[in-house]
């Protein structure tokens, strides 16, 4: 029997208040400033979400305007050479957008197409094979089938595989999927992880320097062994006639410090900025990077973890690979003292990374409240 597993993972803080599919309207505009999408014509088949009956919505979404924009682009090569101007560009991008793209990463295009190919292979396995890698009790890693909401109204159209970053655990999972192992899959995944890890470390180092902090401030407690350190593969290949309330991936924020995403050429990713959803067009060879909850806490809300989601825009198959490396579970997460002042008091009480992830796993999809809010010092106490 198909398990009713929520494909939206505990690594991501769901935002049920905005989880419904919008009628995606591509725009040709590609300027950095978002421009409103024209209203739908009366020939459109589906109602504009702002005009849907409330029964058609999973929940009211006040952020229903979709626009398209290009994210700020940061040149990794320049950052590697300690280019001061590029570092400041990175800081501006994370402060203003919480999302940016990385160019000139030196990751060969060949490796990107190989990892996409391996994503297709693993999800093409028979269901019986994939479900052998279902997460064990208490474990976060494993295969997540498509899910339907408790009330059957909401469907999340992605399948996901959360591979552990710990090499031994990863190879155990690969044996669950293919009894005889899979050399090609293992080696491409290993090479990919090494490549994106280099990007992550460089970005975190440049960001710390750009904020005037110790360059190792964000990196010294990261661990491959953490349950939540994962390479998450997503596939959105549902070809059925979906309903307007179906999402590829529900609106959520990530629990990471920074998340590094490679998306295939089929669009669908949207980020929430101000009062709009902004569609992010895939660009070959660019990685999309976003601030996660942990960085928001450590920077005392100077950097904000941005809500994003995936919508189904066509019947083309979309895939993505998401690299998330978190701190070890006993690491105490708290705002960095240099970013706390009389004018900017600490917004959070200290907590362990483990407490955060446990809270996230048990509260997912429930009440639309960000998991971060559970750890925030309430304004009356601050
Ligand atoms: C995620 C995520 C976006 C995508 O897995 O957390 O946001 O494009 N994925 O698949
Ligand atoms: Ni995400």
C-alpha cells in the first residue's frame, strides 16, 4: 500500500497559509525589478486564484500576484579571490533578497547533466524498490512518495529522496535502492556533493567576512553526520490533470544556513518577496542559493529565510537537487554577539539545532506558523 508520506520534508518549515497553486503566468520581463503580471484574460480556463471560491483554496493566500524577476548574481570566482566588491554584492543580495544565483562556480556542466540523469534513474525505479528506502523511525533520510493532505484536498506533486551526506549511511541507502549497488549513481553523487560543498563553504566564508565576522563563524560547526545534512533530490513528473490547489512543493522556508539548489531547465520555483510570488527561471550552469532559518537566527534577523515553493507550470518533468548541510545536533544556535546590540536586542533564546529540527518535524504542515516563531522571544519579552 502506498504510504501517506508528506513529501514536504522536516527540513523545510511549511507555510500552510499560502499553500495553493497559482495560475502561473509567464512574463517576458527579465529586469531586476519585478513587474506585475497583467490580469488573466476572460478566455483563461482557470479562475485567477484571487477570485477562487474559498473552498478551492487550501488556505487564504494574500500573496497572489506573480511576477518574474532575475535574482542578483554573485561570481564565485571573484569571491574565491577575495574580491571586496563581490563580497559586498553578496551581502547586499542576501540582505535584500535572501535569494541569489551563483555564476562561475567551476562546476562542469557535464557534472550537472550527469546528476540530472541520475535523478531520473533513481525515480524511475519501481515503487517497491524506492519504498525500501522509506525513512526508518526517527530518521529523516529516505524516499518520500507523493503526498496528499489529510483532507485529501491538497496534493504535493513531487517525489523526493533525501540522501545522507554521511558516506556510509549514503551507501547503505543506495544498497536499499539497488541490492547490487549502483556505481554510476554513487560516484556522480559523491562528485556532486564535493563540488557543491566547496561552493557552500566559500559562500559562508565570504558572507561572514562581508558582515565583519570571523571567516569561520558559519562553517566550524557544520557536520555531514547530522540527520538533517542531506542531498535532496526532487522530481516533479506528475502528468495528470492537476487541480488548482496542487503544488509541486508547498510553500516553506529551509532550515539550513544556506541551501544550494540546482534546478533542471523546467521552471516552477517561486519565491515570496514583499507581497508577491516571484518566478525564478532556471539558467543553465547557475546555482540558486537561499538563506535558511539557521542563518536568520545567527544573524539576529539581519538576513531572512525566504519562503519559496514549486508550482506545476506544465506537464514537463522538472527535477532539482538541493544541498543542505547543517550543524551537528548539539550545536547551540543563537544570535552572534556582534549582531546583538541595545538597538538590536536578541530576537531568539538559545536552542540546540536538534530542538529546532525536532520541533520542525512534529509541526510540519500544521498551522502555517513558521517554525522560527516558536523560538523567537516574543515582542513583549524582548
Ligand atoms: C526544497 C526546495 C525547490 C525545487 O527541496 O527545499 O525548495 O525547485 N526545492 O525543487
Ligand atoms: Ni526549499
